[in-house]
C-alpha cells in the first residue's frame, strides 16, 4: 500500500464564519440602517470544500487556522459533523476569519471579509504538516490564505516523488507564480477567474482553456455555471465540454466549492478528468437546488444520476 492512502483529499484553505443580515437597502457613508436577525453560517472556501468532499464519502482532512473563539468552534463542529478529520486544524493567533454579508431584497450580497486567522496560516505551518500532505492522494488549495503559504504547498507537492496531485482554485483571483501554476493538475476556475489570469477573456471558453494551459498547468477545468464545465488536459491533448444537469437553481453559493471538492476527490480515485468533471457537475447542480453553502452540499445518494 502506498503511504499516500490515508486520505483521499487534504484541503488546505480558509475557514470563515459567514455573518449574514438582510437589509432593505445598504447604508450610505455615515448612515445606520436596521436589518434582520443575524444568521451565522460556517463558510470559507477551504472549509466548504472539506465538508463537500466528506459528505460525498471521501476520507478528508482540513489544514486551516481558526481563532480560539465561538466562530472557530462553530466551524470545527461543522467539519466534524460532516466527517472531516480536523486534527490538523490550528487554533489561535488571531480571531476566526469572518465574512460580513448584507443581503438586499433583490438578493444581491455586499461582503466584507476579515481574514483573521486565515492570514496567519504560514509556510511553517505547512512544512510542519508535511506528513499529512504526503498521506493524501489529492491536495486542494484556494487563495483565501496567504499566497506564500499556497506556494509552499505547491513546492512540497511538486518536489515529492509519488506525491499527491494538486488542485488549485485561484479564488479570489491573484497573480500566480510560475511554480504554482506548473504544479496544478488541474487549475479549476470560473469565467471571472479565467479572465483575470488571462488579462481579459477574448474568444470562447475553449480558447481560454488553451491559453490557460500555456501558463503551465498540466490540466485546466473551467466552470460555466448552468452550462456545466470545460476540461482541458495536456495528457490527452483534448478540450471537452461537460454539460450540467438542468435544475431549478435557488442559491449558487458554494457551488464552485462543491464542484471542486468532488472533482478533486474523483481524480484521486483514478477517474480521468472528463469523468471526474461529469460527477462534479452533478454535485454542483445538486448544491444549487438548496439554500446556503455547506448546508446545501449533497450526500452521495443525493447526487443525481448521469
Ligand atoms: P462559481 O460558483 O465558482 O462561480 P459556477 O457558477 O461555474 O462556479 O458553478 C460551479 C458548478 O456548479 C457548475 O460547473 C455547475 O456544475 C454547477 N452549477 C452552478 N450553477 C448552476 C445552475 N444554475 N444549474 C445547474 N448547475 C449549476
């Protein structure tokens, strides 16, 4: 047995408490408005992905940092309830990250994120967890933690023979060092993130995928909302569309996180990228039929058939 068989997926990323208030309208500078009761939800891209994968049945661990506070405990409870191994979640150093979200009657969100403990997940924290990363089939990372921390994950994964596969969702988008891009297999991103990395989105999604491959990743997956996804792989030299099932979408929050977690898990099980994306679009579609982020993620038996 390879020593990489302990975890199907290790997610390295953010954990945030989402603090949500409904408002009739946003306050102007210097103004105060009254809103609805506060709702507090577990969120953050890393925490979301870990919950999504574990709920599908993946053996999943989260490497993240939360504060020694009530929001941190809420996040850890949500991870454990989904079956995520939280032994590597670091506690303390700063308050738990929060997203302050106001929602207006049209459903538009305005969001302020305070990264808090997420900004204190350091390269040293990653090196100290090297053994955990080595025991993963796939390591999934996003950009709500410091870029130097992401670069350390990429370096550890790249330099280890027979090491795990790296999946990166560059969200929120930021310029990426060549070494990080070269480690991605795949780079998973939506249309906005693709446009950012390419400095504009000329042509078709197929054109974007080829242009993104030219930046160095071994493979690229672009999510296209209700249209599903597009997969480009240097191994097979193919660019393939993967349609999403048609569903009544009520809330797309976290859909990309559920998609990426499902894709990462399935590639680690040996699915080729197109097949893994075929599963991931069904997981994403299931997630948009329910409200919320983590609350909306399906168990394996709730994923619609092909
Ligand atoms: P993000 O949330 O990162 O912007 P997308 O909106 O592209 O990502 O959604 C990710 C995945 O979720 C899609 O590839 C698709 O599988 C699913 N999805 C999103 N919106 C819908 C929708 N309206 N109908 C069906 N599936 C959807």
